[in-house]
């Protein structure tokens, strides 16, 4: 596990674009360019860490913490994202990324971590629940992808 660098961006882009094309984990509908993702990348750092997991020198997945909302009162609440390469799922990478990003969230003095998980993504739900996230509600049919309305379940972890 290590901090992501700009050199990782092409591999992270490939992971994200695969998710756009094949998963409901993101509601982006069009593949992104390297410039699109560079803007996203540059929004991270400091209290918004972005980390990668590597296997044999290849980025196998990444995790990030992003602002939950832009109002000042939300400054100690963050939103978590984890993406794993299709070639590296089921190898425990999500677990390792989760442990590291939660450790960083605690070190950064966050109070709450929010996860938005598309309804039906049981692998992601299992991972989050395993680390103490609790279901707090569902936004019904808020995104339209793959010819169907998608709902998003929200999970929350209060750090103590």
C-alpha cells in the first residue's frame, strides 16, 4: 500500500473505465480521459488521501477519501471509494485497502466515513459491514444505468 502518484494514473484510469463500462459502482456513463482523471487525482492529497495497492508492480486497486459535502460543518465527514482491477478481485486487496484508508482516516481525525453503494453490490456491502459500517438508508432509483433504475444504499462508520 502506498500513496498514489501521477505515474499510477493510467492504470487507475483503466480500472475506473472498466467499472464505468461493466459495473454499477459508478454512475459515470462515458469512459473518462486521462485529463478528466487528472483533475480528480489533483483534488486528492492532504486530508483527501488516495492510495494504491500493487501486485508485481501493477496497480491492482485504489482507495480514496473525498469531501462528503462542501459546507464547513461537514469537514470531519468524508466519503470512501474503493476500486479493484477486474484481474485482481477476490485476492483480499479490498480488505488491505480498507484497513489502510481507515487507518489514515483516523490519523486525519475524521469523525464519520460515508459509503454510497449501489443496491445489489453485495461484495462491497460485505466488505464495509465487516469493518463496522452500518446501513443508514437508501436513495431509491436515483441513477439510470444499463437500462435500469439503480438505487444507492448509504453506509456510515463513526470513528471513535
